[in-house]
DNA sequence: CGGCTGATCGTG
DNA sequence: ACGATCAGCCGA
C-alpha cells in the first residue's frame, strides 16, 4: 500500500538508505519481470549537504527532492547514463537515496541483452548499469516506487554487522561532506560497484 | 545564445 | 588513466 511506502521514505535519507538495503527492485516489462536485490546505496541530503544536487539550487531537475517521499528521482549523468534515486526526507526537508548496485535475481536474459553482455557479472553493479539493465529512463522520473510497473518491496531487516559504511563515490568537490559515511553496502556481496 | 560541469562507464 | 558525450545550469 502506497501510504506505508511514503511513510517508510519519510525519514532522513541516511536512515532510509540503510533501511532500503536488502530490499527488492522490480520492473515489469512486456518481455517479463526483472528483479534484483538492492545491495549498495548512498544518501544525499538537502541544502547543508554539498554533495547533493539540491544544495546548488532548486531547479526544474532538483525540485523533486523536496516532493513526496517515495518518488523516483531519475536524472541523466555525463550525458550518457541514468541514475535512479528514491526521494527520502522528513517533513519540509529535501533528500534522496541513490541506488548504486543491485544483485540480479530474475530476468537475467533481458538484462544481459540490454547491457550487451553474455555473463551475469557486471550487469547491475553500478548506478548507470542497473538503469540500463532495468530500462529505467527519465520517463520514470516522478513515479511512486510502490506502484507497478517499477516498484520496491522491502526485504528482511539486515543485521547491522552485515552493513558497511564508507564515504560516497565521486563527490570530491563536496568539501567536508565528501568524508561523511553516507554510502552503505552489504558486506561481502559480490555485486557492489567497487571495493 | 556559448561555456562549463559531472552522484559513470568501458577500454587500455 | 582517460575519453565519450550531452542534459542541465549559469552568465551574458
């Protein structure tokens, strides 16, 4: 039910990021179901977080970070790739959670075909890669991620000792915020984007 | 308008 | 280590 989902996402982005680890990302396509387990995420905050898009200003692109928690925030990066985020923040705040890597579970053939690969390795172990595998584009921007045909289903809670926290990737411009331990991944999972 | 920048990826 | 490649943002 969507209200449960919105409530789940209406917490600070760091909490939502940790809570969404181990959940399932599901895409229904005309060719079949694609499913994966979320194994790596990053939290992005509001105006105080120099690594966050919205800290540079509220624009047509970034204003969704202020919108309803649980919406998809999809943007194009480097003119070539898409990234999927989940809007996540408390009342009157801004924030999002970047889905960085997924462990492929179902729809392997469709994913490999879209990625142009013959083996499962490297199909979903990066934010741009998983969007290509799942067929996620700007057409999905603003979609509530509890609803078909693109949705997230919560998994079993993870023991804290299975979760690693590190600085976020590729935000060298972000000053002190680049040191914050806002990247989370499932330890020893072979499908994370990098060590 | 023109100029820059980038929450990436594949290749080497 | 580096280049591809262009939406998004800003300043004029």
